[in-house]
């Protein structure tokens, strides 16, 4: 069995400030980890993923996440946020097969960037 | 076709009525998934098709729910005798061969 806990349901932050969205997971097997983003009135989009290799993964829009096996965490960070980053962010874990049908999502964190 | 499309975007129905949602995946994707998302929660897996074959169903999918993908292209999700607890966002997604999920915008169901 696997589960995901997103510790903050809402994170307000001012524009150009840094942000960290926290995610902890539990699983009895090796996992793949994902962050998805959902902008208002749009479908979920893959932001970044950890499958293997380097524990630090980056997205094209400045977000990064670090896989920490000892702390079972996969926190998402950005050093300077923009208004356009306002969205709901979901952390997800998949079993060792990496199959989409084994994805378990967290409950989401609403990031609101304030001017 | 630039993405996964779902129809309708919103559906309001009375308790006890039947509803049907449609999903059109990205044309070259042979795997299609249905998820349900309730307020304050992440998406939960309902069922999965590879081409026209329904390969897996979650225990969340009660007997009142049925999904089809008759020609391996679009899919429908029907809920019979709707209950207030069925109110949720129903999401469809399809995957490319690398298992990257592409989600539609969802159908928001409200059962009164």
C-alpha cells in the first residue's frame, strides 16, 4: 500500500518570494514520485517526476523537487514565484512499475501568489 | 487534436437520475483512465482501458457505475440512480507509450 500526505492545504506567498510545498509519502516498495499542477479551469499537467538517478529534479518553469529517501519526502520548491504560478499542486506516488494506474495522489496544496 | 476533451464540463442532476459522461483521449494514446476527485482531495483511480478492453476497476466503482470504450477511441462513464455522494469532478486521462498522463479538464457532477 502507498499513500501521500501534503502537509499544507493552502500556501499564500507574495510575488518573487521563495516557496516550498511539502509532500511526504509512504510505500513498502520502491517508488516513482510526481508533482502535478492544475491551473484554474484546466486539467492536471505533469510538472516534474523522479524515477531514478539524481535526487534533484527540475521543471522547465523554475520549480525543483528533491527526493529524500530517509525522510520519505519529495518537497517542491521555487526560489522566486510569479502570479502565474497560482494553481493547485498535487504530489503523487506510483509503485515500482511506474504505471499510471498505480498512481496515488495527495490531497493537493493551493498556492496563491499575491502581488 | 491537442488534448484530452471531456463533455459536458458541468452536469447538474436530481438524485436517482442516470448520467453519462464522454471522454475523447489524444488520438494515438491506447490507454485511457477515469478518476474521481472530490472537494479537498486528490484524484482517485476508478478504472482503466487498454484499447477497448477494461483491464482494471477500483473498488470505488460500485455496480451503479459502468464504463465503456467500444472502439478503443472515446470512452463513456455512466452512473445509474445517482446519489448525492456521487457529486464530484470526474477526470479522464490518456497516456502515451512512456506512461505520461494527459488529463482532460473534467466533468463536474452535482447531484441535488
